[in-house]
């Protein structure tokens, strides 16, 4: 399995893309602005979209992708793209996005019988089976109902790839990932230290809240920081390294274009 970082920024600026990951060539994990860098052929190959929550920086690629690939998928008789998310996330997308006012309802286009998108709900704790891949849904603590994901390795005993989603402090996250081998942890720190109050109020981490939790991170796992606001990257990473000097592996900034290999 291969995971590619399409976007990992907390907002937009030149060369900054919001959250999206490509698993192999057919699964999107979140659908931020990074999706727009894929070719039309690559977009057409996507059969599954897994969403952490309903915020725009994580979902805006879904309606645009549907519009781009509808005709191609219809021409070759492909089934609908499965958009999997928490029931609360699906409800927001139906009411506020695919409502024929902000955007056409692609769950009924080109026809209600054969749409280009189909919503499929999941719950925290579910394990989604996508071919021979297993993706577990993790709890997250955000300002709206949200989740994270674990992409489990195919081979027993090999380390998983873990994504926190947008979250603030969350003991349950660390409780769960302590129960299996972990190779990579991608976790957010959306705000710099002077903005910790904003981070707390909006359900995000700042360096001090994440450093307090990293004492529970598996010692062999590499931790990558995602969702930093443009212009705040140096401040966030320097503070994290200052607050967390004892880790066997220093935390690293996640970069667009990074790839992960899972056995």
C-alpha cells in the first residue's frame, strides 16, 4: 500500500493545499484542495472517499471531483463513488452543500438510480474493508462531529499509519493506538503557542497541548505534524521541538508530496 500526501496545510496560500491523502490510486482520505493537483485520469480512478468531518477545507474536493468525472464514469459504466463519513457529516453535506443551491445534488445525478456519488455512513470503531485494505475509524475531539483513521498494514505485526483528523486533546486516541503496532502518526497542530486559546475554543491543538499528549505516543512511531496555518510553520515546529526534547524520534513537519509505504 502507498499513501501520498496531496495536501496538509491548515489553509490556503501559494503552494499550500488543504488536507487530502491518496491511498493507492482509488481511495481519498479527506478531500481538501490538494485533490485539485491530480490529473483527470487519476480523479476518475477514485472509488472511495473517506471524510473526517464536514469542514470545507476537508470536503470541498468532493463536489468538484464529482463534476469532473461524472461523464467519464458514466461512459464506462462505473458505479458511484462511495463517500463514507459519520452520519452527522453526511447530514451537513446533504443540507448545506449538495442541496441544488450551493451545488447540484450529485447523489441524484446523472440519475437517482445511477448517481456519481453515494453516501455511506460509518461509526467510530468501525473497520472499513476496501479490497484487501482495512481502515479503522478513530474518535476525534473537534468543534463538529469528527473522526480520524488508521490504515492497518496487511502483514501482521507491521506498523500502521494513523491520522488524527482535526482534533484537540483526546486521551481516547492514544488509548486505542497503544493496542497495535504503529509506524507513522500524522497529527494536527493548527495554531501556534500564542493562539492556544483559539485552538482550545475551535477544537484544535497548539504546541503545548500536543506536547503534553506526545508522552503517550508509541516510542517507535514517527510523528508528523499537519494542518499548520500558512506563515505559522516555523513557530509551531520550533515550539514543539522545544517542548518535546526527550522523544527518541523528533517530530517532523508533514509535507505535500510525502509518501508512506505500508506492507
